[in-house]
């Protein structure tokens, strides 16, 4: 999500609200859980994360 929101830079977190940061961290946790639930730590496709 940082990439989607243009925040992959040295100042990418500047101006980010607490709620925006919480949302990004929640999404990261969701991705990590999906990844760790698979054999070989296979990262999920974007379409798999929409639900």
C-alpha cells in the first residue's frame, strides 16, 4: 500500500495520519498471515487480498 499511495521515499510517512498508518499496518498483517499460511511462504496475489 505504501507503493500505491506514493509513500516509498525517505519522507513517505511525513503527513500520514494515525489512521492511515493503522490501515497500512493492518493490510501488512493480512498479507503476512496469508503468506505464512502457505507452503514455501508463497506471497498472495493482489486479487486474493480484496476480501
